[in-house]
């Protein structure tokens, strides 16, 4: 199965749609992406789509609702992550024991 993230105008993931491999010619990414997008559009799904990998084989991580697509780095970024030295990073958890 191939998975496609639907993006809003701010590149935020608003849905993830599954497409059967046979509907994209059983091709691998990146060749499968334009066929998958064409398949979605021809079946009434409008908007911007990016293929995502359930196994994290491309675009760094699997897209989920409220993630953001970073076109400069061609990856999906979880909500709340910060850019540190050019890498998207999970911020450190709060140290609740040492808070005043």
C-alpha cells in the first residue's frame, strides 16, 4: 500500500490516504508519487499531496495529521518540533521535578 499526505495551504498534513499498489503500477517511490497523485485527483480527491513512507524509507518519517511538510528538507515534521543545527528535533521534555 502507498500512503499520501494531503496538505493544506500551510503545508500542514490534514489527512493521510491509502492507495493500493496496483493503482500506481506497483512502482516504488519516487516514480509512484505522480501516479498516486493522479489517481487521487481522478477519483475526486482535490488538493496537494505528498507520498509518505510507513516504513520511514523516505521523507524522514511517516506523515500524520498535524505534521508539517518541510519542502526545503523534503521531510515531514511532527507538531512542536524545532529546527536545531539544520535538523528537526523533538524538544526536550519538561523537567517537572525541578520547576519552582
